[in-house]
C-alpha cells in the first residue's frame, strides 16, 4: 500500500487532530501507564502525530534524545512537543540504523502498516540489546458499527484491521523478544452520526482502500441505520479494539 493517501489525510488534519482525536488521546494515556516512570538514553516514538503520547512521555526523559517520528509533516508542523526532536519519515522505513535506541513507543499508528510482519520486527531491531518498547495498535472490531452500517447501506467503507491474534502470533514468533500482550475495548459516544463522521475526518482516519461509494440516498440510509442500531443513550456509539504490547 502506498503511504501517500494516508499522509495527505493526516497532513490535512494537522490543525484539527487535537480536537477530534478522543480515542487516540485515551489510548496514548493508557499506553503511557505501561511505560517506565523514567526514560533515559535515546527514545524513538513512531507515529507521534500531534504529540499526545509525546507530552505524556517526554517529561519522563531525563537525558539523551527523544525522537518524535511521523509520516505527516503537516501533523508535526502543528504538534506541541516540548523536548522532542521532530522527524518526518515513514515508520516502515525509518532513517535510523539498527541498535540505535534504548526505548521504542508508538500509539495509534502501526495498524496503518502495509507490511507489519516485516516492519514491526524491523522497528524493534532499532533497539539496543536490553531496550524496551510499548506499542498500541487498533485491531479488528474497531469501528464495527460504521463497518456494519456501510455494508448494509453501501455508503462509505472502513479501513480493514488485522485481528488481535495476528499481533499475538507475530510477537510470539520474534526471537529474543518477550512481550506482554493485552487487549482493551473503548467505546466513544458522539452526539450524532454526522458528528461521528466529522470527528473521524478531523482526526485524519478516513483512508480506506479502493473507491468509496456514496450518494445522498445512501448517506440518509446510512444515518438511519446507524441511529436505529447503535444509539447509546443520547449519542451514537463507536467501538475501538486495541492491542497493547510491551516488553517484559
């Protein structure tokens, strides 16, 4: 998969991401809880985006360099990241030599990888012996409501996520890597279907493979279906399934 369409969407979302990225903020905070209370040496964050995780972890960094890498220059341009060195680059092709870093972290980014079976091990190889990591990835079941409504009405599409078992098997297969894997479910509620769609657009997460189908009628059918099936109290539910992987 080419990264240009993904990069362009996040470039456009640079100014709106912070206000729209509700689940991403939650996941960044949850991942930060799994990271060491103090970080030293060279730290690499992949998919730093607007700095949600960076601002959680950079204050813990006592010496060395904290590198905040993101595919999108537009995101980094708007990002508030005190104490971090911004690098615009692809996490699947990072411009660093193996055994360069002491800690690797990533929240809400690696599920976009086109070839995670090769790219995630390559990212882990950037760690020096004894280096640690903490990663959060969305998995199958994320945006299940939107996926069902899209399939039923022909409006829109959802980016395909890999199942949690894929990542469990991947980490279990890596020689010299011992990871603790956990799974979390987070449900975000929006005041309306339109607000949910605006939030996804504002967070830059609207890329899907292939052409998107849409028409005024399909949109109305989509809204009606979503409202009838996925109302949660006074709002509309959106579910996110997350895998957390950390070194032990």
